[in-house]
C-alpha cells in the first residue's frame, strides 16, 4: 500500500476535466456503484462524510472521508480536509491512501466546468462568481480550461476578499462587483456555505447557466426558491441532491417538487437530456460524487510514486 501526499503537484484541468466528464458519463449509463454519502454531524463544529464508490470503467474502488468545519479558518486549518482510501477490486486489500483535500476542490471545480460545457448556451461567456474562497478559485480555473471566458465578475461578503480574488484572475478581466452585477452573466457559480438565499430570481437573465456548488448539506441554500421554479434543474445524483443539495430546503418546505428535476449531469453528458432552449435558465445542483473522487485519485496515483506503507 502507498500513501500519496499529493503536495508536489496536481493533475492539470486539461486532464481532470475529461476524466470527470467520463465519470459522469458512466454514472449516466448506470455503470457505477455509489451509495449516497453518509453524514456524521458535530453540531456547531461541522460534520464529516463518508463516500464509497466503485467505478468499473477504471477498475477502481474506494471511499473518501471528508470534513466540512466552517470555523477552521480561525484555527489556521482548511475548512475542508479529505482522505481517500483506494481498495483493490480483486482482493479487497487497501492499495493507497491519498491526501484528497486539494483534489476535492479540483474535482468539484471540474464538475462545474463539465456542466457549463454542456449547458451554457453560448460562448464566449461572462463568468459570475458568488463567494471568493478556494472552491471559487477551482471553479474559475476549471471553467477557463473548458470554455472561452471574456470576463469574471466576483462578489464576496468581504470586499477585500473579492478584490484579492479579482487580482488573482486579472488575465480574465476579473473585477469585484455588487452581487446583483455578478449575477448578470452567462455562467454563474455560487460557492458559499449560506443557509439563506443570496441569489434572487429577478437578478438572473434568460439563458443563464448556474453552477450551484455551496449547498452540500441539509439546511444549506444559496438560490431563491423562485429561481428553481423558473429554471431547469440538473443534479449530479438525485438522492444526494434531495437530501443535501440546493433543492433540499425548498423540497423540505414544500416550495419545490422533486419531480421537477430535469435530469442528471450524467444524462446530459451522454446526450439523453439537454437544456430546452437557448433562453432557458439552467441550474447544476452539485453535491459531489464519490466517483469524481475515484477519477481524480486515479490521475493522482499515476502522477506520483507515493510512500510505501506496511499493510497488513
């Protein structure tokens, strides 16, 4: 068994995006085993989740353990930390342990890029960004690897954070703007931990594609429920989305019928589902799939030698 610290380098989005797209395609074809993620809650301190899966197309199986602790920045720790254990399909023996903290951000960013590739109605695009943390960076970097991006409009609760974010992406004409302006775009990405809607339906124009990334646990929501009702909502996995995605609160309160979900991203990738018209508003409700973690883990294992660990 090997340990892969994955600190010396990460797979480029030119490789990650196609790998994540292929994983979603396998999901759309029904060729994966992936139970819904399991949550263990630490009450006021956050939670951790276990995410098992088997991706036969890559001959890889394993489980990711990932935490989300909102107070970690004050402790000098990442809000999200993760570890992936890869299991040998033939023997069940552990093959690898992988530091998946950065890989989690990368594979989530790539999912948004894949969704925008298929659901954005036109190119080049103006990219709106709500939230200016690490996940927002990954979404921008993955998206510019997949689409032609003319400008990036970023909003954060802290103007200083938005300005620093814009400075990092000056090559893409990034600038800090009010939230209403950030929502006036072709592709909108939301990456906050909000439990109250931040993006109002009236701010979003026809033809916009939205990557709703931040809602990944029960009680979280970033979008006005009225926006969900006027949009075509595609999810990564229906069970996870209903439990903990952007649609979870509106479903719980009776404001959104899960029967309105238009399909999965996997179905979009394999051509079974698509946006209805160029003027439709589309939403990708991303909760994060374990098969994404396996796909990016396979890339990371090919990149590095790792350290041998005795087992058993």
